[in-house]
């Protein structure tokens, strides 16, 4: 088993996964606070013990299936961003399907997770995960090479030769 060493230059997967799950948790809280104008009704507080594990568990499974923690954060690329988007979108699609199934099974009941909560959580989680990775990547580049020399160059040509 490898130990965490800052000199090796990588962040362990479990730290990345923990941070990502923290972003999801904050996204859920932000979604509920925004949806209910910072005054969450008692009826919604009662459903928290069901909603939080469902959302966190679904996000955890989608992150592991999409191998989100395995990406090297300091080398984040467009492909990693698309994988994050697909993982979070698939989880949100699952929530919408879960809501539809629950309404058809129990028509007198309301949705398990309100659609507005799903949408707000989707946006905050995507924004949080991508922006945190970009900040980490920028910070890593700045730490590794703080006094980068700038050279002015002129590139001649057009197309691939330029």
C-alpha cells in the first residue's frame, strides 16, 4: 500500500473521492436552501434521511463507474470534464426516473426528490467539481514553476505547419 507523499506529485484517489462527495453534499444543501428560500419546511426535513443517502449513494456509484477519482487532477483535460458531466448527468437522470416510478407506484405521494432540487444540485455539483479541479491544476502549475520565464515568439505559417 502506497503512502501519501506530497513529493510524489499525485493526490490519492480516496482524497479526490472524499472531496468530490463533499462537493455533492454541499450541492444538496445549497439546492435545498435555494429552492426553499433559506427556510426549509418541516415536511422536507423529514425526507432528509431518505434523500441524502439516495443522492450520495447514486453519485458515489456513478463516480466509481466513470472512474472519476482515477483521473490525475493536475492533468485535467476536456475528456475528464466530459466524464464528470456524463457521470453527474446519469445520476440526475436516475433521480428523474426514480421520481416518475415513485409517483406511478404511489400516486398519492409526492416526488421523492423535487425536480428543482435535482436541477440545482446538478448545476452546483458540476460547477463545484470542475472549478475545483481547474483551481487545483492552476495552483499546481504555479507551485511547480513560480518564476516561469516568458519568451516572446513569432509563429510563421498557417494550418498544421503554424
